[in-house]
């Protein structure tokens, strides 16, 4: 698996937005197919489920949903492929995966709450850190 | 044998030859240097070179002429400078902007003149003179940069380095060593010394000062500091010649509350800080100029930190408060900032164990309980280390909840916050130097405020001021008369029956210092009335001199009283259902009802935490920006030196957040906004580094009908080294109190 992924050359540029779009879906499928391996090598079974990992991959992709330039999409795809390669090749450690994809970008601060709607910016910042 | 080998051989021999030659480098004598007349005559024949533009005085050295006739003019490197009579040559050079190298000379100590590093050439003098000990005479032509002066310094350096070990790489003074710097600047580039260096046995001076006596250059600064400033006869000079050593005469520790300052004045690495030994190099430290909070003096300090860790604390020059000294408690309490810290908000569960929770949950619990109790059952107590901003926020929060039971610990049950002169040191710390008679009432300045005590000692030494005290028998480091132990003596003086009355009335500037420990007494109003009677009889308060002083104990006290943190009822703590402790650890919590909900907001897990139901972690003084007012009414600001520990927050932010969770939002989001709120209550707190004198004198005070009790005065501070949550958590302070306190 790992070697097949690594052998992927830098693909030619996408000619149109449609082509870039289909490549994104291909990438997503490829990533989803490697989830069982990732769960296996990083021993993630007791911290996360496959569907959670899938949704975190899709949310990473959706973060860039505003991008319309095919060249930019190609670059982002390349970076995503690189990241996937690194993960599948076990070039990372368990805490990297947990920190980045299981807990999310918020880090360990699980202090978020839907009750916060009416509170002031001061209180929101107070909950986050002393230095905001 | 190849050609290259031959060549290298010849090179080697020639190198040996040259090095041998350099070992026996002759001391060149130039006839022009030997006869000053010739050297003086020589430039006279040449056209006078234009003198360089005037330099700025070294280190902001300044002076003022009390009498214009006293001025005299000397020439430093050809540039004329006017100085007052009685200055030394070295001081004249400093005024002229020329820094003379020195080891033994220190401006705050007596002159020893034994290091000979400050040699300069004076015209018409046969030899170079030691500038620190030579008074400047009118028309003296001082030359600091001549070959003779340079040669003299080089020779002195050579002799000093003869017995100085070459252990700079493992010396803690490395990087801030006078000897290192001056040997680079003035020393020779080679040594001629081949014999063994002498070695000296290290002395044990206690848990604070590490000694490596082989490094000592016998400047005797530490001996002079101990006898003159600290007032202990612990250090001295033993032996003569090359056998000369600094030491305690008998096996004895240095028992002074100012002993840490010998580390700063030691020009070499002979006396260094024991807790700081091998911890860091001075160039990797970040210095933050801030304020000390371990007593009410507000000494100016510099916190040296590396990353998130406070590595050491050094004094900062402030002539009006601490000069350039700080007490040992200030200097060495910093390891308490790393121990016993509260990291996370915690709630006590049903089993009585604390459980870490999120800020959201902790504040929700506190707000819920606070809103359920009756307003008059809500009590807030600020701790002795609280800054003015957080005390303002605490008072606003409790007032918004409908309670007015908020005070600062140590101010007693019914503090008098209306008359500002009744809780301030009205003659100011620097002003104590003008006093000629001191009456200490129920105070032990040596343990309560070591810097104020150093000021009194300085006055006693300089002008033979008379000191008398009323209180438990105590040790002073200056001559002191014990008048009595209790209020009885005070009344005798107030009624003019005591022999000390004449001393007060005959004095030009009498000063009365009342300890803040008396605030805790029930008859404090009567005692203050008696003190004011003494002040009135002795003419202590005049337009030009106010000698009525109160010596506070805690850093937060003055600001708390300025902000009006006064409890509404004196027994509110017995009926409290919701008790908010903002770092208050010295409050007696025995009387708190068992069903009361206690919130502890603070940085250390100290005494009050045992009773707390919820813990809210806050920042220590080294981690936050806050305003503190010292005992003389001078407000100063701390600056954050290191980041906060764990999930802690600034004190005022916690109260602001709690107010919003409880639905009574305080109207400030920033430090600037809370300061403008403070401006409406106590504008003097915003004028930093300025003393705001008390407005009204005792003419306003009301007559007191209280009965004075005969209980003798108690010592306010049991243990100098451990007075607050930071110092109680400190290992060094624990060692000090175990070893240095007299049992």
C-alpha cells in the first residue's frame, strides 16, 4: 500500500475545475480506503471510530471548499497526498494522529459549549486562555 | 628528515625563544613617566590639544551645591568640572563622565582604599594616587588616561590575578564579574606568574550565600556592608599579607535579614547565591523590572527568568524606597513560585476530595451558590498579596450582589480608611533620614519591613538618632532603648509622665512609627488616640515635617484601605454562608459556619485551601500586571515576567468572568477599563512611582471614648522568612527559618 502510494508521480495539472473536483473525490476515496490500515498501525481502535476519522478527513477537505482555482486545488491535493503518505508509511507517531485528527484543531480544550451563545467576547476568551 | 620537518623545528625553537623572552619581559621604565615635572613640562611646550567634548556623568551621578562657596574646580583629562567640597577624586571623575575602574570602592559603604585599582595620575604628585580615598583639591589636574595610570592599573590587575583561580567557566559570577570585565579592559594580555596559586578554605555562611573564598580579592566590601548597612558583626578580616582572608571569626552563620546583598556587592565570584548556583548564566536570562510584594515596602526588583521559570530576583535602584538593597525574603522567595501551585479549577466532591473541572463548570457552581444565599451572608476577603485592580473588582462584585462585607486581611475588624494619614508612613521612607528621635510603637521593623529598618539604621549611624521602642523585647541592629511592653507606657508618654517625653519634645524632627499589628487589637482606636496625643505634645506634625507613621505589614494593605475595603460588620465571618477568599490565607477560618460555601481564588495551595469548596487558580505577582501601593503611599506596578501556571487566570479576570456568569456583569473588560474605574475611587493609585501624601492631619480625628486595655503588644510577624503563601511554599525560606531564626 505504502509503496504504491509513494510511486504516484506529480500528476499533470488539472485542465478544468471538473477534473480537479473528480481528483478530490478520488483522493477522498483513497484516504478512506487507508483508514483501516491507519487504525491498525496507530492503534486507534479505542480512541476513535472509522466514521469519525472519515468525517475528520472530509472536514479537512471541506475547509478548502471555497477554492476555485484548479492550480490551487492541485497543490492542496498534492499536500494532502503527501500527508496521507506520511501517515500510511508510519512516518508519524500516535500522538500526532490523535492531536491532529481525533481531538481536532482545538487541542485539548474541550470547554466548548452551545450555552455560550449569549456570553461576551471577554468570557469566551477567558475560557480559552489567560492571554487573549 | 624532510624540509618541512626542518622548517617546523626551526619554527618551534624560535617560538620557545620568543616565549622565554616574553616570560622575562622587562618592566619598561620611561623617564618621562617617572618625573612628573618633566611630563608636566612636556605638553606645555606643545600646542594645547583641544579638550574632548564634555561627557555625561557616569550612571546619572549628580549633586547639588548647598552653598555656592563650597564649589571648587578640578580638571579631569583637561576638562574643567565644578564639584562640591569634600568630594573624592573618583567622584569628581564620575561627575566629569570618566568611569574609574574600582573593586573596593562602593558609594554606599565607607572607603577602604585597599584594592588600588582606581589609581589615577595627578599633576605634581610624585606617585599615582588612589582616587577613591583622595579628596579633590582646588585646581587639581587629574589624568585618568595617561600611560602611567594605565600601567598602574595593569600592575594592580596582575597582582590581583596572581592568586585568583582561572575557573571562570564554572564560576557563577561569569558574565557579570567586575574582575573579568576589568581584566579584559585594563589587564595585561599575558601573565608572568608561574608559581602555585594560594587556596583558601570556604566558609559556611548559611543557606543563602555560597562562598568560594579562593576567588576572593580582599576588597572587604562584604565586611563593610555587614558592619555598616546590615549591622551585624559577623564578617571580618583575618590574617595579613598573602594569608589575608575574609571569614567569620568563629564557626558561625551570617544571621542578617540583608545578607543576600553581599552577593551583589561582591565584585568577583567569592560570594554567590547558593540557590542560584549552577542554575543559569546571566546572559540567557530575561530581566523584568517589577515590584516586590512580600512586605509593604514595595522594593523595586528585577525578576530574571528563563522561559517560564523565575531564576533569581535582584534589587533595582530606587533611592526613595530600597536604595540598592533588598531583604533576603524578597531575594530568595522565588522558589516558592514553583511549589504548591494551583493549576486547575477544582471542586470538592462529596468525599471531600478535590476534582479538577473546567473553568465553565467551576464558575457555574460558584455563581449558582452565590445567587442562592442572602446578600448579607456574602463575605469577601482579599489576601495580603492582592493587587489593587483585583481588589477593586472584588469590591464591585460583592457590592453588586448587595453585600458590603469585603475587606483585606490584616487590617482588623474596623479599619479606619477615611483618614489616610492613619495608615500611611507619612514622613516617607527616605524622609526617615531627617528624623533624630524614633519612637517605635508595637512594631519590629527588622522583621516587618527590613528595608525601613535599614533606613532607620542608616539614620542612627549618620546622625546618632535616638531610638526607643514599646513592645515585646526584641533584637535591634542599632542602639535602642526599651521603654515598656504595653499600652501603659504609651499612656505615660502621652500624659507626659515618662522620661522619654523630653526627648521627643527636644527633638527637631521626631518620628513615631506605629506597627500595623496593632490594627488587630480591639482597643486600636484608643491606642491611636494616645499616639496622636504624643504627636500633638511633641509637635511631631508640622507643615514642614510629618513624623506620624504607620508601618504596614502587607503589600495589599494600603491600596485596600484606599479603595475602601472596609467590612460593614465586625462579626460577618461568623454568619457567612458564602465566603470568597481572594488569596486570603491568614484569616482565621475556625469561626466560619460548617455549611458555608468557601471559594478560594489564589495561586498557592496554602492554609485556606483546606477549608475551600471551590478553588479558582490565579496568577502570582510575577505573572501579572497589577498596582500595589506601599506603606508610604507610593503606588507602583508589577509587570509579568513569566507566563501563568497551568490553567490559571489573572485575578481581576476571574472576578469579571464570575460576575458575568452570575448575571451581574461588571462593566470592564480590560485592565485599562478597570483602572479608569479605580480612578473614580482612588486616583492616587494611577499615579505610579509618586507618593501621594495624606491630605488631612489629626485635627480632623474624632475623640475616642474607647478604653485602652493593658494587654502588652504582640509581635506581628512570628517568622520573618515565612509570612505569606509564596514564602511558606519556598524551600529556601524553610531552610532559613530552620537555621537562622533564634529559638
